[in-house]
């Protein structure tokens, strides 16, 4: 049995690009010392990134060193908060290479709230369309309810197992078939939060050439990959900052092209979104640009932490983070796929690509016993937790990818909705689908992951061999 030091030496030989990321090991010892102090193996970065000690300290110093007030005023405390908010807004645009002449930033509570803003305001109509991939977060799937209520056509493009990629020819056919003058929205994730598949950003220009607006869910992509909006020009981009650098939670963004934002039609107004409103005259006038979409008082105490977090990522180097996560994921994926029971059957089924071509640091998988039967994914999560390993299990709010991965047909799903009551619990659903797994285990890597973390999970997995 080889030692972890011997396995690390082999890993570095297999993935020489890792050498250029060694500075992150020093950073982890300094800024993420709590991981090793608590013997915690954290592998849920697609769920949430981790904040560094220096980020939190810098934010604390800012809060304790000055006075910030509600931005909707002209007093000194308000003006200071406004300046910090606008500084964060400019930094977001610069970080993503987005020209302020083309894009603006709407701060939201998270990516889901940004998606709801688009869904409720997009001018869907009976002659319009909503096109989306099977592989999408539920907060994107939910937009179909706005589209349906206004009579728009809803079309899903399936992903293809086992890699769970979406065929570009199928995308092109769907875009061409739906071309027309009415409002049409195409939505897809830059990276799947289920399988780690990275979809073709070339679809953005292809869709726009057919007259579609494009909504890009970048939440799972941007923590470890560069999204350059000077090269790619989606109409709407959504993300959550805590997935990038942990702190602050409760802050996300809609990055929107000015022309696309102007086409949205808000169904209501709120404090901060109008220039003037009247009760007596029963009229209101929405503010211009981002202000019309930032309901009420912004999270002004936390928005400076976005600026601090982006500084932190820039200091570490996003390309360095990317190379590190690619190397560690590639090593772990290959080792997991090689694990076999004494019966010769594989220990694991991995949903998604079996190599690192156009995939990120998210692995969805299921454990099987020596006879090939699935081991309940919740059992795996619980046993990992008992060893202080944080992973995730379930369908990860991505039912389309999950249904395709697990081979659950639309007819099986419809039968369960008919058989069960109006209020279906996850356990009800699991009992309804017999003989198949209804979820998976997700292991995801990020900025502070080191070799010891992935080695610990590999050793954990080996413990199920029989």
C-alpha cells in the first residue's frame, strides 16, 4: 500500500500544472487554517465557497472603522455607503471584462433572485418562446412558470448520457426552429451544478444570430473559470458571490446588457426602484437601469465584502485556481473510476464526463455494492459526515440532469405526480421510483482544496470495496 507522499509524487508527475499552484498551499495554511485545525475535509464548493480569514478581517475593519447608512439619502453616512456600493459595482464589471457601455450590474440576494427578476419581467407572449436545456438549476426551470402563464412555448433540449452533454446540432436546430420577431429567451448553464459539464459558450452568439435573448447561469462556472464578457456577450448573466469566495452570503448579481435590461417589464415597483410614485394620481415612474431592479434597501453593509472578495481572487489568481482544481479533479476522477469490487464490478457510477475535457471540479456519482446494487446516497453522505468529510447528496436542484443520469423516464415521473398527493416530499418521491437511485453523491472542489482532501475522499471510497 503506497503512502500519501508516494501518491502525491505520482500525482504531480501526472499533473505537472499543479506545481504552479503551490502558493495556494501556503495560502490555505494561513487563511484557511480552520480546515486543518478541525481536521475537516470540505468538498462542497459547488454548494458554497469558503471565505478566507483575511477577507473577513478586512471587512470587519471596514465596518468598525467608519459609519455606513442607508444609501437612499444625501447624508455623509449614506454617501459613504453609496460610494462603496458603486465601487463594488465597477469592480464586478471589471472582473468579468464587461464594458460599462454595454453592461450594468443589478445586485440581488443571490443567483435565484436574479433569475426571478428576469423571469417575472421578460416580455413572454403567446407567439414567444422559452428554450432551455434539461441540464439547468431549478431556479432557471422555474422561469417556465412565468412563460407558461403568458402563453409562450416552452421547449427543453435534452442532454445525452453518459457524459450528459448537450448536442450542439440539437441546440442549433432548436434555435433555428424558434427564430422569429417575438420575444424569445434561451437559458443554459455555463457549467452544470450536477455533473460539472461545461457547455459551449459559442451558443450565445449562435442564439443571438437567430434573434434570441440569452440567459447564462454562471453560478457554478465562475468560482474556478474565467468568464470574459468582452469575448462572450450574453444578454443576462446570473451568479452568487458566496460560491466564488464564501463571504458575503446573501449577495448575488444580474449582469445585464443595457439594451436587454430595457426590454424587461417589471410587474411591480418598490422603494428605491422609482423616481416618483403617487397614490393620488395612481401613477409611478421607474428609475433607469439597475436601480429599477434593486428592490428596497441594498445590502449595503455586505456589498463592500464583494469588492474585498474580488480583490482576494485577483491576488490568488483565477487561472491558478482553475489549474489547481483541474489537476486535483482529474486525479480523483481517474482513481475513483478505477475502483472495483472483488467481483469485478465497479464501485462507482460517475454521471458526466470520464475525463477533464470541458468539465469542471464537480463530480456526481453513486456507490454500488459488490452485487451492483446502489448504496443509498444519503447513507454515503452520513458516513462521510461521521468522518468530518463535507459532501452533498440529492438531486442538487437540477432534476433534468438527474432524471437523465438515473434513467428515470417522463412517464415514471408523471405516474408519481398522479399517484402522490399535491404536497410531495422527497421521501415520497424516493419510495415511488422503485429500483433506481433518485439522487447522487456530489463531490466538488474549489480554491482551498489540497491533495490531502481528495486523497481522504479516495480512502473513504475505498472503504466500501467488497
